[in-house]
C-alpha cells in the first residue's frame, strides 16, 4: 500500500513571526516571555502582536486555543484600526482551522488576509499566507494548486531574503517531488532545507525534516536509516514539547515496525501516536494511525479489530472529505471482509473504494484535458500576436521610407551624394523587411503544423478513452450488477473470472501506455541515459510476465550473453521490454514459444523478441510505426491492443538514438527488433 501518509510530514510549519526572533516550538520559556510582553506592553499594537504570537504557539498542539486567542487579537485590531495586527490575527485563525481539518474555512480566512497584507505592503505576511494556502490544498491532494501557491511564496521570500521562509517553502517543494516519486530531487531539497534550519537553530523545522528524510529512506526500503531519522526527530520534539510532530514521528516508527513484522511494537507506537492526535484534534492525522492499527490487526488475522479501526478511519475521512484517506480505509475493509468470507460486505466496500478512485481519476482527467485546451488557446493567441507584429513592422518600414523620400525632395540637387546614400539605405531596409516577413511566415507555418498535431493528439486521446477503455469497464460494471442482484452465482462468476482478469489486465496496459504517451505528447520524451545491464533487466521482465506465460502455457527462452550493456534511459528500456514481451504473449497461441536474443556489433546492441504466434500481414506491419496511425487488434485469448504501445516504443527508441522494426509472417509469428547504443555517442 502506498505510504501517502509519509508524504505530508513536512507540512506543519505554517507561518512566520513579525515582532520577535521566534524559535518555532511551543515551550514554557517562550510562552512565559510572550505573556510577559503582553502584560507589560504600554501600546495596543505591541499587545496585539504578542497575542498573535501566543496564538501561533498553540496552532498545532491546541488549535481551539489558537483560534480563541487570534479572535481576541482580531477584535482589538479592529477597534484600534491596526491593519497589521488584523492581518496576522486572521492568518492565525486560518492556521487553527487547518489543523482541525476545516479546509474550506481555512482557505476563506487566508483569502481574507491577503488584501490586508498587500495594502500595508507586508511581504512576509503575504509569503506566509501563500505558503499556508499551499498546505491546505496539499492536504486535499490538489498538488498543482498547492505548487502554484508555494512558488508564489518562495518568490517573495527570495526577494526579501527571508532565509527561514526559503527553507520552509523549499521543504514543501521537496514534498511535491516526493509525492511524484522523484525521490532523488525530493531528498536533495529536504537536505538543503535541513541545512538552513540547522544554521538558524530551528529545532521545530529540524524535527519536521528528519521525518521527511526518514520517509524517503522508508520508501527506498532503507528501514534502518528511516528508523534512525524518526528517532532523532522524536528526541527533538520531546525536547521542545511539540505534540503534533511527536505524534507523527511515533506513527512513522509504527510503520517501520509493521514493515519489519513486529506487530506488538507497531501497535504500541500507533496507539501512542493516536492518543496524542485525539487530544489535539488533528482529524486528518488520526485517520492514518487508525489505518495503521487496522492493517496490523489484519496481518494478525484479528479481523474484527481490523474492521473496527478501519471503520473509524473511514468515518473521520468522510467527515473531513479526504478522498484518498477514504479510499485507503475502504480498501482495508474490502480486503478484511474478503478474508473473512463475508463477500456481501466485501463487495460493498470494494464499490466504495472503486468509486473513490474513479472520482480521483476523473478529477485528474478533467485537469489534463483543461490543460490541453488552454495550451491550444495560448498557441492560437501567440499566432495572432505574431501576425500583428508583422503588420506593425511593415507599417513602420513604410513610414520610414516616406521620411527618406521627403528628405531627398527638400535637399534636391544640392545633395546628390546624400540622396544616393539614402536610396541605398532604403533598399537595404526593404530587403530586411522582406526577410523578416519570410521568417515570420515560416514560423507561422511551423506553429500551424504544431497546432494541427496537438489537435490530432487530442482526438486520438478522446478516441481511445471513448472506445477502448469504456467498453471493458461497462462490461465489468454490468456483470457485477447482475451478480449483485443475484442473477449470477459465485460458481458462474468464477467461470468468467479469467476473462475478466484478461480484460482488466488489458485495460491496465492500455491506461499505462496512454498515460506515458500523453506525457510524451505534452512535455516531450526526455532521455537520461546510463549504462544498463541488459541481461539483468531482461531476466527481471521475464519473471514479471511469468504468471501470464504460465497461464497460456507459453515458454519464454532467453539467450542473453553476460556483461552486455546498453547506453540508454533505464526506465525507457524497461518500458520497451514490457510492451514488446506483453505483445508477444498476447499474440502467441497456448503452448507457443517466445525467444529473446541479444547481439552486438562495434557500436550497437540489437535485441530481438520473436514469437511463433499469429503473425501479421504486410498491410498491418506497414501501419505499425507510422505516426497518427492506430488500430485495434485482438490477441489469442481476446486481449485487446490499440497499437499505441508500439508507437510509444518507436518514440522512446528514437529518443535513445536507436532504431526499431518488425519482421512478420502471417500464421508463422513476428519478430520485433530494436537497437540501442553500446556507449555514450551522439548520432
């Protein structure tokens, strides 16, 4: 199960102080100092800012107290007309609501404070508010919007040279990279932020970042370093008495012990974490402790306890409208009821899990399509602007020419040499104008071609979504509906289960290729080549497809020499193998054979994937590697293919300086051959 929980650990440092050099951790010494300032201050403005600072200290451990104190500061600010105090008071109310999981209310308060900070030119307040809005959208899994606000915050922090603010927002950006599975960049940004926190003595920030770094180690399977980082974070949070970060460190340690198959230790740390979260009312975080406890009990086959805690997690997730957390809790309930043999409840929670995932997918799809439409509009507008620029340039040249003629008439015969000079200059300018017009026409032609290709890509995307994805989903939905109404028995369901498995597997492959292709069309394929061990990667993919091959009684034979390396992007190489081996399995009859061989010459490595399946006609092979050509074919067990995977393979091979082609005989089989460089070389 994906550890989404880990990826939110860096998002509890929410704003900055205005009037004092604040150490970001609630402790008795800081509160005593702030209370002393509040009691002894002679001016209302100092009292208000001290009250805002005290509210900030309670933002994580006691959000209700934070809100009460901030509202007091807001009331005093409105009475005295102190705009700065008003802005920060509203900011603190938003912080308290975020901790309580009241995200719409939090956003509303943050939006109210922005015009106040902008009016009084409080750059630090504006930067803090943008960062807080990013945190709220991050909690709701709206990563593009969150990243937009983080970038706004970082830009201001860099402009005013706010080292502390730069460290905070850099950690948030690192978090986005980690969510997107770019752990190398994520770890790099977290370590940069950690160095800033250590330089300024920010123990609160250090404890947060140690949790985040531990998360990356955990996801990489480095459990020892992950546990070490969490333990360091826990020691610091105990020292500064920050309950919220302490609860997250405890929860993370519970996850490590669960991974190490130490259920008693895992339950101990989850329960410690849960107790703290319930005390401070951190509803979003409570769902993860409950989920962890439910998973441990599920592993121990204590299904009743697992169901009890998973249902608690689901109820809270529904209350705060956290879709990902709802999906994870419903998945645990589905799996637990299935293991119990309670298929009615298992189906109920499976439908909820599917509905939640479909909802998330539809949101992402809508955003992607909106981005495509926006991109097309921008390109059209750019073409219009460039046409206008050409017309302005021509008008300008004409005016200049007229000025030259006027000067020549006034000078007359007395300045013949000057007259000749201006004629020469005017001809030169006319020539340049024509050259400029020619260049602009070429640019417009290129942009028109790019726009046409973008529209073709969009049409292809819609066609595949509408035809090749909707059909298997509708079929599966109809069958499950019949089963739910009692028209189909369990025995009949098991009879059709292999067919549904093939449909879902095909749907998964089509989606994977479609997403890869969409990214390549919008952003372009970027290769990051390294030395890749050919035999190791091929053997890994043979093992990956072993289940499918066994199901169809297909033998896969690999003739791979030792110490053969290609110079290519490893992810691209893996994608090539997955598509081509999957195609070979799809179009090979039961009892057939697939042969994978590798040969080399002075510059290239040649990989051949051959099958003795259905083969192709010349007309079919001619369509395979032509752009904007896609068609649907069916494998030997009814598997569907669109040709999109092969088109993606062609783009990837060419991006890695290689070539791909096919040799096929109908009813005899097909051999797909591609080459990749042996070492770093520019072609």
